[in-house]
């Protein structure tokens, strides 16, 4: 009986050190130190730079700034294309002068030469 | 006897064990962005893409289940104005346009007046794995978690259309959900299918996934299921089906979700973009690694069971091959039984690395039509990713 018990312990130890068991505790899968936030409490962060206010005024009606935060860095011409699409395809009411400011802001914080 | 079976269990555990789950960053590859985990109403912990509208990714680990649990099934919305709750008694699905009689169906109607239908199918976002494209492209920066496999229960679209009576000359059927644009100038998210596809007896309106009502963020109470086609067509919170006697001209069919015409995996060159574009449709053939995860450290001379998934647009996966030497030689993996022709297929491979070092593993699938995966694939929108997947493993 004692022998069987030892075997079960051995099985248990092998089980918890195995990487391909069928059902690993879910907590192990989350590779972040912080616990998950409520989605409604998410506060996307974009660095301050010239044009941030203009960006906020014109872009955040339809989506949060997380749409920018998630993107890789792009060259200015890519950001220009993205804003043009927002204006032409989605009718974002952004005056031409503000388009320039927004493109510059996005290139500053998420440009290919930015360290962000 | 009992002793023997216990030894057998120990043996099985040993051969399936990979020594370590430890991970360390790979200095030679670009730094991986740390995942931000969030919990939305009715959902479990998921990877945040965006908060408004909500776009959430399934952590890779869950792909070790045949069926992706509802509470971590990926979430993808285009338009931020959507109901935060839905009264199931008041909900109606309208069917109108080029039909003999417009109808309005309650959820009870759908559950009691029609024959129930089930299908197991993979829902995969057109832009799944967009973050892997090189050069990088704008859009939702998904890793591999913008997909999930589920059993869908509901009603055949054909049966719904037959109740309304499709008139002669019907050409396309358009599908709209309750999500709405925050600005009037933003086109409402409406998708369409050709009438023959809509009537094929496989496209369905689902009210359950994995035998439970859909979570709100997955399109409760009704979702269009288009087996084998990208999930952009799987309209959630579906409340209007409209039949057209000519081409449907909505933005999301004519301007968005377009891929190079006649190219099976939507490939194009970034210095020579395709001129003819068509709406995205059937899924191409693809395979991924699920376990171990990238940069896992394994021990030499120990068995590790590698596993992953393969899928296509419904022709069926015929083989999945794996390479341990950056594609120089390939070995066949073992395929699990089919879960359905539109479901993903699980593959496994028992690997015992003989020496320490860094290994570049690759996996590629081939389907029954002989279609396979290329060493490189790219397009401007980051759709239909099916480049051969690479996994870096360190063996100590």
C-alpha cells in the first residue's frame, strides 16, 4: 500500500513538471506580472508631443488611442496614408491643417526613427 | 496488475514530458512586445489589442484544446457603438429585400420553427498573425490568437431564406449586425455572400457555440457562420439579412477586406502591389506551433511532444511536416483524427534533441488539393498569413 502511495506521488511530481499535459492550470499561461485589468479600466497611453491635443480632438470619437499604441513604428508616408483613409473612406471631419499636425505627431511618437 | 498500469502511466508521462517551461528572450530576434492581459464582461483573461472597440486575442496556450472555450474565444469589432446588453425576448432577425415576404424572427422562432443544425468550424480572422508580416503592415497587430475552433448550433441560412422565399433573380445576400458607426460618415459593417453560397446548406445562423449561448462580445445572440471562409463574414449580433438582385455595393465588400485577384494566399510584392483586388474569401492552408511556446528551453536527450494545428478552407489537411534544421529536411507529423472538414486538425511530433544548441523548427501543412505553404508571403493589408511558421527552441 505504501509502495502504491509513493508511486502516486511520483506520478504527481512528473505530472506537474511536464510541459505537455492536457490541462495545465490557467495561471501558468499568463506571462505577465500584473493581473488582468478590467477592459473598461484600460487607459491607453500615448507619449506627449506637439499635436497630441489635435490628435485627441479628431481621432478619439471612433476609437481609443490604443489603436495607435498597438501599431509598430511606421514611416511618415504610412501615417499619411492611414490618416487619408480615415478622412476619405470614413469621413473623419479633420481639416487639412490638422491632418498635417496629426501625421507629424504620429511620426514623432511612432515613426520608424523614433525610439518608442 | 495495478502496479503495471501505474508504471505505464509513469512511462506515458515521461515520454510526453519536455523538461522545462522556462523561457528567455531571444536576443537575435526583435524584442517581443509584452502582452497586456484584460478581462472583459463575460470573458476570461485575454490579450488586449484594443479596448474601444474591443479586439481581444486568445492566449496561445488555449489552442491545446480541440474546442476553444467561449470565454477566451477571440473578439473582433470594427465599430465602437454596440449594445452592452441585449433583451433576448425583444431581439428580432429581419429578412427582407428581394424576397416574397419580409419576415421578422424571434430567438424562439429560430429555435422552434426550424430544423437544428450543427457544424464544427474554425473561425479565423482575415488578419490573424498580421504582426508576423515582414515588412510590417498597419492594422490589428494579432499574433496567432485571432482564431478559434467551435461547435456551432443554429439554423441553416438556406432554411431561413426559404421561409422568406427568395425571388427569381436574387444575386447576393447581405448581413448586418447591431454594431453601429460612431459617426454617420463611417460605413456600417455589412458583409455579403453570393446567393448560391448563402443557399449551400452549410452557411448558418448560430445561436450557440460549444453548446452555450454566444458571449455578448462574440456576437450574442446570433452569428453568421460561413464555414471555410474568413471570419470577417461571420457577422455577429446579426439582426438583418437582405437579399439583393444585383451586386451589393457596401464599403466593407468593395473597399475593405480585399486581396490580390487569383492568388491563392493573397501574396503580393511590396515593391510591386497587385492592381486587381477582390473580396477575401476562402481560407488558405496554414499550420502553426502551439507547444512548446517560442524560446522555451528544453533539455537534450529528453523527449518532448511538439504539437500544433493545421487548417484550410475545408478541402482537408493531408499532411503536416516538421523540420528541425531550418527547412533542410522534413519529417511527417502524426495527425489527430479529424474534428470536421472545416475544423482545425491537430498534429503531434515526438522529438528528442540529441545535442544542446539553438534549433530553428519549421512546420508546413499540405491539403488534399496539394496546396501548401510558401517560405515567404506578404500583402499590404496583412491578410491570409500562411508563410511557413518558424519556432526557435533552445536545447541545453
